[in-house]
């Protein structure tokens, strides 16, 4: 996802960070996964590899999968805003590991 997404959503997801903020953009999925789990981050992604990893390993970390196909950063921001209550409920639920956001 675009690093601009964190800026676009700063008013409602102020703790969001991009992998680039931690110099993880060139790291493997496993390294990103381990970092997120260790540091208490939720992975927000369009990457089906993280979706599958969530199904295989559960959480932590939690995974929010954006199932929108080819779309703009603004469209992703719109969906994350529109589904904010669902996202917050998911993040508070200690048992859930995966949330799919689709149109």
C-alpha cells in the first residue's frame, strides 16, 4: 500500500505507520510479520500472502486484508474510513486474527 495512506488517514488512524517508516519495505513477508507481531502492529495489506499467513498462523499480528483489486489509494482510504467501526471492533477482539474489507 502507498505510504501516503498513513497521511490520508491520520485523523482516524493516528497510530498507523508504513513499513518504510521502519526501513522494512525490502524485507521478506516473514520479517515484516515478525516485526508486526513483536511490536504490536496490525498488518493492513492487499497482499494475499499475508492473508494466507494469517490463516496458517493466526495472530499476532492481526491482518486487515483490502480485497479491492486494482484501485487508488483514495479508494482504499475511503473503505478504511467507511468501515472504521468494524476495524475498531476487530482490533479490540482478542480472538480474531483476520478481517477482510471488500466493496
